[in-house]
């Protein structure tokens, strides 16, 4: 199989006879000629099988191939400007590698439940294929950006002895004779230890939230990128976020335009995602909700000290043509580790970054770097101080001001691609009522 040519590279072999391997996605037969569209993961190509040009058994095999049969096709690469890749393959031989009888996903409409039950096969569809390529581009672009900025990848544990975002949404398990352990809600606390050692670090991995939520934006298992930098204040944190997101979006526009167009995404809207992003305070956000909420009462005003819900975030984000920061939320509705604003201690130096028409995709803050204040906040949140002894040590031995943020991969993919639901932004979604396959 080492001599197989990638479909994406066929333009480099015009006039040559090559072999490709892939799966049949579409088949049309017109008497003495049939057209088979083959996918290999890199691209698709139309293969033309002419009865007079091949053995009779080859033509009969090609004319009756079931969808998703895997094949090896030999043929001449011919230029064809009408084809998506600018080429087609004139077939001289075709071999079936793996049969695909009674493939369950047909051209007819299938319900979401059916497609979710067959997620392992649904991933082969052109729209899901596009979504996964966009996801891969997002992940690669994030890591490229962070490495160029001097960040070191720092892998954090999945099993943890304590909570980072509150105790109400943890998945717990018995950890031998040591009591309960929890699936990590975030790698942030541990990545702060890495920051104190390496200066600028990030973790990238799965995180877990046992929230009984069924919205289009929630999963129980999702992936996060969490950078953390020493000597970076709140303002620097916002700047890093907007620079990174701008880079990621424009990279997707540049390299995954075809996939975005296939999904029907408004490319011009993505091209406008350029730093700097607008910034409004929590107080200004509440006022904006009061001004812009529809008269039918479908979106109610938010009282100071209450968190913004998804409808409020969408309403606010729709007022801007690019992502917008909401900063300085009340301390009582945010995590215990966030640094109070020295000019107004009842709010913290934090931000949520809202994508236009979608809502929150990034959350970050400057962290408390004073040991006594952090201990006080842990106690106020009713958390066991003993479990955070190591975290307090970070403030005891050479503490520095520092900041960081968490970006949810699936939410960013969902927004960039314009997919209808977050379950399509991850290969195998884990939701309140879904853990198979």
C-alpha cells in the first residue's frame, strides 16, 4: 500500500497512472459508464469507469458498489476544471478491500437520535468530515500560536483530589483507600504550578462537568486549552486572548475555507474577527440587556450580582461584529481564585469572551497571588483548606501576579463552523443522556 497517492495530491500527477485507496461516497451508473466518488480523508475525486476500457468483471463490480465500500482504484489522472479538486481519475482497475452491505445511513433524512446512535458511521458524512477538519485546524493553530509566544505545554492530571470550580458539578470515584477522587473540571490549578516553574505554560486536554444541562452549548466531557503566564496582569490576559482567537479564526478561513463553505458559514463574518475586541464591564452588560431585551419578556433583565444566562450572552454578542469581552463580574458569582479589583473589591479582574450570536467561548482572570487572601476565599467558599495546601504553597514560596484563561475547543469549533449543536463539534459527544457509542 506504500505506493498509494493521496487524493489531495492528485493534481501533482496529471497524465500519470496512479493508485488511490478510499471509500465510495456516491455512485452513478449510465449504461456503459459509471461515476464513483471516492473519499480518502484528504479529499474526494470522481472516478470514471468506462465499460469498454476495463475488464467486464471490473465494470460490473464498480457499477454495483454499495456506499462506503473500501476500494483501491488504479487509473490515469486527468485535468477537469469542473471537479472540486480540478482532476478526475480514468479507471483501469478497481479492487474491493472491504465490503459494505446494507450501510445503515442512507441519503434519506435520519433523525438526530438515529445519527447519534450511529455516530461512529455518521462521522463519515461530508458535513461531519468538514467539522472534524475544522476542529483539527483549530487545535493545531492554538498550539502553533502559543509555542510562538513562548508557552510550554504542561500536561495536568485528569484525576484530582479537590474541586476548582465548585463542588456541585463533579464526577466522583473511589480512589483505592484514599477516599474520593474527581474527574478534573479544569487543569488550571495544576497549570499554575507549572507557570511558577516555567513562566508561560498551557495545558490541553479533556475536562468534565457533571452539569445536568441539555443546551446546544453543553457537554459533560469537553476539551480545553488553558494558558497561564507569570507577571501577566488582567489587561495582558485580554490582549493574549484576542490575539490568539484572531489567529485561530483567520487560520481556519485561510486553510479550511472549503469546509466552512460546505457548512454554509458566513466567511465575511469570520474575516472580521480581528483584534482588538470591544470591552464592556459587567455593569455595562446589564444595562445593555435592559436596553436591547425584546418587549415580549422572553429575556428578563439581570439584577446586579446575578450571572448572565445564555440568552443574555447571545443578546449582548449580537450587538457587535466581532467577539466582545465582558469583564469585572461580581466576586460572589465567580471562582475563589480570582483577583479582586483593587479599585472596587466587590468585583474581580476576570472576563468572559462572547462570540457574535453565540455566547461565551473563553473565560479567564487574573489570579489571587496573596496567600492570606486566597486562604480567606477558600474558606468563604466552604472548601476544605487542607485539600488546597499545595495550591497555597504556590503563594507562599515566590508568588508573583499571574493570569490565565480557558478556551473550550468544542464551543470555538461550533461557533467558527456554524454547526447547529455542540454534539457535532467533537467526535464522540458525552451528554446528559448520551454515552454510547
